[in-house]
C-alpha cells in the first residue's frame, strides 16, 4: 500500500497545478475549435517533470483498414487501444486505458491514433479546463436602477397603447415620472396626438 501513496499524491499535485488550455486551433475541413496534442504537451510537460512522473504507453489492440476517400483515393483508418502507465520515482504506478482513432492517407495513422488516445486520457484524467475561472468581481450581477426600470416599463406601455383611455390610465399611474422625465412626457404627449384623431373620427 505504501508504494501506491506517492503516485496518487503526485497525480493530485499535477491536477492542482495545471492551467486552462483554450480551444485555440481550428479544423479547416469541419470548422470546429479544438485543443491539439501539442497544446497538451506544452502545458503538462513541466508539471510531470517537476513531480517526477513519467508515462509509458502500451498498445494492447490495433485495427487498420483501407477506406475510400471522397476524391477516389484510399485512406488508412486506424483504431488502437492503448494502456498508459503513470509511474512515480519510487516505482508506484496507476494505469488507464483509452481507445484512439485516426484516418490518414499515408503512414501517420498509428501516430495520430496514439496521440488521440493520450490526449483524451490526459484531458479526462486531469479535467483540463478550457478557460480561466472568472474572478468573483466579474460575476457580480448588474443591478438596474429601479427608476430606469420604471421608465422602461412606462415607455413600453405607452408604445403598446391603442386607445386614449389606455394613455389616461398610464398618465395616472406614472404621473410623477411623466412630470419629471422629458423623454416620457414627450412620448405620451406624442401618443395622445396620434390617437386623438382616430378617437374624434369614430
């Protein structure tokens, strides 16, 4: 049991020290954002080194097939199952198994599939976030001025009014606001003039 303690401790230290890795790359064919394996390497290498942990990959299953491409050529589809052993300085270790899949027209299919397996092992094991957690100051909800809310509500009612009686009711409800605010006063005065002719004609 003592041998298992160090690797668990080191993996937790790595987890605590990892910074977010943004989806800064774009797939030109399918137009989606992603994090590449190089981004993962660049962020995690120093954390593994500082904690004395290394990774040993072992391909335990592999399937390769030729598949036709859209252009009439051939692509090599590769599916691998890789076991990754994370080992600390004292020899204690933990293992994780992950599939990896890739398509390639040349001889890079196996490399891509293994990279995909490692990438998702690390992303899921360490819960690597895509962006910094917002500072609490940024999360403070914006509180609207109650007077502004009342003004917006009044202007909305004026805009929706279809009869003089509607405007008369609004004038009574928001009498103080209408007398103080030039914009609201102008809006209700204009609406009275707009509705008055139709009322007289009827």
